[in-house]
């Protein structure tokens, strides 16, 4: 199994290292840490152990790969100024399966349209890992994957990839309806990620304590949108999300971590796409609309003041 | 005309000084700056000139006033932990007219209920002034007042007070429907004040540039609530508010100034009361609800972290 990872940050480095452990031939496209990774590989510190992942090859651009991989894993953030098609098109061959390990809802279509004849696997990572330095990945907790073909189904390409991941020590589940799984994850993400930022840095536990009714309202709107798109979620999905969050230790969302570090946030992938789906399906989602409008204001630097937002 | 000012900050100090100029006998209740004001009076730096206002008497508590005033002007902020009735009750006599120079909507009833036999004047100040130091008021711009009896009408007490203010150099307008005037002011306040805070410090011009559609939606909800309470606003009130804001220089709202200075914000008076009116009147106001919920989160210190919100 030949694998190419595009976007070799924490997520790409971690899952690439796992497939390498499982016996795949894993090459990586790596921009910011290119020199370090080429010279030393990627140092993995994980709940699964500590090891150094030596990619079969390290490229600056996908076009440098001499032959198309069996699986191309795209692991970048989903941001308006990242052209995902351009990032991968030179490396995609006629038999390459494209795998998105990315956040958000309704993020597949742009890629699917560009590669109509390739199998597209959409994947969700439930993982807590971060880049702890150049060529260093720190996997702190969890790690499960959900993988399914887009728009639906879970054929042999999904099964083979799940098998490889499972051999490496994490759980990877084949999903017949990965789109529903994305909406299910969005039920949590759409409230907690932006609220952690807009509240000025509250942990999930604080948000829940001070704003549970509001969180539930946002979750309810996500459920309504999911249902309108043909992916109704379980009746108790909101109660379970609330209960699960209550069990978690006080937690800073990834969006808050990005915001505090001055990195771009996945506002569009997580919240903007949900709001656009609501508009398209004509499902009222005024609370999500309000949160989205506020996030767009929050992301803005004041034009009238020569200083960053505080 | 005997006047007692309760809450002698910037607003109370400024309007007290004006009534003094107009020939009234003005005493003040003043807590934080008591010593300075008792010794030196209040230094006024205004577009109307610079002068020192020497109150007829300076008290720490309203109960120290030996006789009830003709007019008691309450000029504190409207905050959940300020008991406005307790602040004034010892100074209110049977013939005292109570005058609220305060922000917000539906802020009168609590005071009216406590003093059912007194005339209550509700007043709106359109003024830009601040406390520039102990016993120092800096009046930077505007200054107009709207005064009307609550719940409606504008009898002789209103007329006399307007006359006094007008003699002092500012415009004071007698309003037959002061409640509608409060809702009209809320059309601007309910979006711009919280959005300036939740956006991380944007000026009005930035908010308008990046979020005009959202601002208009919030304004529309305020208009619907006002109409449901029996105070329909003019058809073009939103367009006029937008146009007027566009003409203003980039402006930091009072709520943003309070937030940046770590002072409590009038979230409840401006936004919470509007939302509660919407619920009572069963007018849908989901965007205001969302902004209100976010302000309650924004005001919260994270319980799980030993640090203030950033």
C-alpha cells in the first residue's frame, strides 16, 4: 500500500506514522518542517509509544512524487485560502483513492468535483494531538477514525484502510453514512468551538455551566439542518453530547487554541458550511447565523484602528 | 427648584452642574469621589465652557439630605447589583419628582412600583462625557436630553425641568411617549454595544462594514419588540440608524469602554430587558437571544481556570 500524506502537520504526521507502522510505504508532503523531516523524520510521542517515523520520501510539493499513491491522505485544515484541489492534483492518479482527514461539514464536494473518477473517502479524526516542535508530534489522547466513501457507502478501499489503521493500534470504523457522522460531530463543534472564542476563552465546562440552554439551541439547529439534508441524527444526540461534555475535563477547543495562537480558525468549514446548508435547505438557524456573524466580526482586524483586536 | 443628584459620576455631575447654572439649588450624593467633591466641587470641562460646579450640599447617602428635593435625578448605571430603590428611598418625599437619567429599556417599572404616588420622569441622555479624574467631568460632545413622564405624557414637571436644562445651554425635549424613545435608542444600542465587545473591540464603523446585514437583523428584532409592546417605531428607523452610524467617526461604544476598563456593563438594561420583553410578548428574537447568551458568557470568568478571560 503506497500512501502519500499531504499536509504533514500533527494530524498528517500522526496518521502517516501509524500507516507506516502498519506496513504501508508512506511518503509525505511537508512544507514548513521540510528540512527537519527530511533529515530526521518525524518524532512521535504518543499514548501508543514513542518512535521516529521515517517517511519513504519527503516532498515539498505533491507534484514531486514520481508515481501516484494508492491512497492520498489530505490532512490540512479546511480554510478559504487553502486550495485543496491545487495541493493534491499533481499527485492524484486514475486509481488513487483520495482520503480527507479534515474537519467540518460539506467539505467534500469541491474535491469530489475535481476528481470525479476517483474514489473519495471522507474521514473524521477524534484525536487530541499537536505539533510540539519542528518534526515533532505529540499525540495526547484518543485517536479513533471514522472513514466512509463520499457521498455514501464503505467499499473495499475503506475496509483496507481501516484494516491498516487497526493494525497500527487505533480504532478505525468504516461508516456507511460518513456525511451523517460529520453532522453528528458538528452538533458538538458548531456550539463549543465558536463559543469558546466569543466568550473570551472559556473552557467547555464553563460554557456548559453558563450557557447550556444556548448550546442546546445551537445543537438543535444543527440537527434540523442535518435532517433536512437527508441525514437525520438520533433523537438523543443532544442529550448525549451534553452528558459527554460534562464528563470531560475542562477543555479548550481547537478553535480556541488556534485563536489564542493567532492561527486561522476553521470557522467556514465548521460553522459557515452549516449555515449555508441551512439557507440552502431553508431551515431556520438564526442562532447559528448570529454566532457565525459574530465569528466573522471576531476574525476581523479593526480597519479604523491600528491595532489587533484584544 | 431644589434638586438632588444621586449617582454623581460623569452623567450626574454634568447634568447637576447644568441645573446649577440654570439657577436650581443642586445637592449631590456622591460616594467614590466624596472627599474631592465636598472640598472642591466638580470641575466641568465642556463644550459649553469650563467651570467649577459647587453643589449646595454633598452627601454620602441620600438619607442624609434634610428635606426631600423637588426633583431627584437618579444617574447611576442600571446594573443587577445596584438597588436603585434603596439608593433613593430615604430622600424621596411625597412631592418629589423622580427623574431617571439612565440607559436601557423597561427600566422604570421597578422604581415606579416602589413610589406609586410620585411623578416619575424617564430620561434619555444623548451625551458623550466621562469622568476624567476624581471630581472631574469631561463633556466631549452632544448633551441633548429627552424627558417624559412614565408611562406616558409630559406634564408641567417635565416642562419645568426641560426649561431649566434649556436655560443651561443644552436641548431638552419633552416627550409624550418616552417609552418609544427608549426603544428607538435601543435600536442602535442593542446591536452596536454588545457587538463591539463580542467582536473583540471593533469600532462602530468596522462593525457596520463587516456585519451590516447582522446589525439590521438585530435592529429589526428590536423594532418588532417595540411594536409588540405598543410602541411601533417609524418605518425608516433602521435605515436612518445605519446612515447616521455611517456618518459618525469610528466610535467605541460605551459598553466597549466599560469592558476594556473592567467595569460592569449594562448588558441587562440594554439587551437583557429587550430579550425579556420579546419573550413576554412572544415576539421571536433569536438573534438578540444569541447575542445576549454570548454576552452572558463573555461576562463570565472561567471557573475552571485561575485566570481572567483574555
